[in-house]
C-alpha cells in the first residue's frame, strides 16, 4: 500500500460526500486506501460515511468514536491505523480538485533525498462553494511557511488538507503533540519542521472551505480567546522544547510581526475614525433634514389653516349671496327690470 488517505469528520454532513468523491477520483499507478473517522457526529455524516464503506469495502475503512474526543485525540488515534508508506490528510469539509494530486506528491517525495513531507497550493471557498481566493499562497492570502522558526512566530498553516507525509514520521510526530492542544496541526507542523524539509507543489490541488464556527474560525470572543491562549501555550512550550532552534531568527521574525501588527492596528484605527466621521456627517445631515422637515410641516399646517379660513369665508359669502338673490327684495326688482327689457 502506497498511500493512506485519512479524513476526520465531525458534523460535516453537508460536505463529506464531496470530500470522499474527490479521494475516489484520484488517478494513480499505485494502491491507496481511504480511512475515515467520525468523531461522534450528531448529524447525518456517519450514515454517508457508512454508505461509502458498503459501496467500496476494498477501498474504504471507517471508524467512529463513541464519544466526541476532539480533533487532536481523534487524529492521534486514527493515524496509527495507516498501512500505506505515506499518509495524505484531508478534512471532511475540504476536497481535492486535482485527480493527479497524490501521484504528483508521491513522485515528488520519492525523488527527494531530504524531504518526507509535501504540501501544495490551494484555493479558498465559502460555505456555499463560492470562490474567495484562487491560489492562496501565490496571491499572499496566507504566508508560505517553510521553517520551524517561521511557524513558531507566524502561527501560519501549510494547509493540512494538502499534506502528504511519510507514515512513520507522521506517526512519530503525532505521538509528540499534546492531547489538549487547541490546534493539532500547529504542533504537528512544528514537529515536522524539526525533522524534515517540506516540498511545495505549486499546482493548486485542494479547496479549503472557510467554515465559520470551526476550530480555526471561532465565532465568539470567549472561544477565540481560549484558542489564542492555547496557541500561546504551544508557542511557549516549543520555544523551550528544542535548544537548537535559531533564537535570533525567532526574535527578528517576532519584531517584524510586531511591526506589521502595529501597521494593521493603525490602519484599523484610521478606518474606524473614518467610519465615525462618516456616521457623524450622516447624523448631521439627518438632523438638518429632520429640522427642515419640521419647518415644512409647520408651513404646510399654516397653509392648510389659511385654506380652511378662506374656505370658511368663501362659504359665508356664498351663503350671503344665496340669501340675497332668493329674497323678495331682490326678486321683485329683478322681475320689473326684466319686464322693461322685454318691452323694448
């Protein structure tokens, strides 16, 4: 067995089918297996996964946690099941778009003398599959990390759903990471960078789905703070774990990142100030408009009152006129005048 594809799933019933189909669409000159583990999903994910196991029993192996263990414990558990020379990882809400992904990466690592780990370019989409970013690394949506020191400081990602890693190496580093790590891939990447170089394939092979509410995209401040604190704990742990790391480079990268954050905060402050200015302008315009509207209302009411006064005056004059023309004093003279006019 050349490759073991490992897919972890938790409540990704809307997308897991797309992921598995992309695995099955791989065209290779070697055998590969698909290992899927469900972390006690409460949606219809597991039923879909079982459907594929029943349809492709020689290709698909499935596992399920009786209780939710979280991604770190689940990954450490399932990677021990791999039988291939390499492990390819892909989360169940991501999927592969290049049918030659595995073949290209296997060829790349088989030919390398100093690399046991490969990642690739990737695209980003929203929950509905709409493209957000093509070639995320090339277009600098994310930095392309290629060293332990950069990973420790930048907290970047090499895009786990594109990985192909030597199985023995992956099993070794997976055993090293903490069960309580808030982000298993962060510590995995640090361990991998200490042991091997990474081989980057510039072809975009994978689609990463921006899933709000996932571990990497928390939706509340409380969850976000917990994640940030957990990442900081991992950074401090690894800052002390390996004495041979390049402290000077780490310091330099940290200072540059601090500068970049200052620039970002400045830009955000200016954006907020600009927004406040615009809101104040709109508020003043709205206030002036409201005052003008009140003036118009007042003038309109005064005009209406004048119309009502004139109508009353007109009605009174009309009544007086009618009274005059229908009175005997007006009728008799009118008849006499008309008589003389006819006599002429």
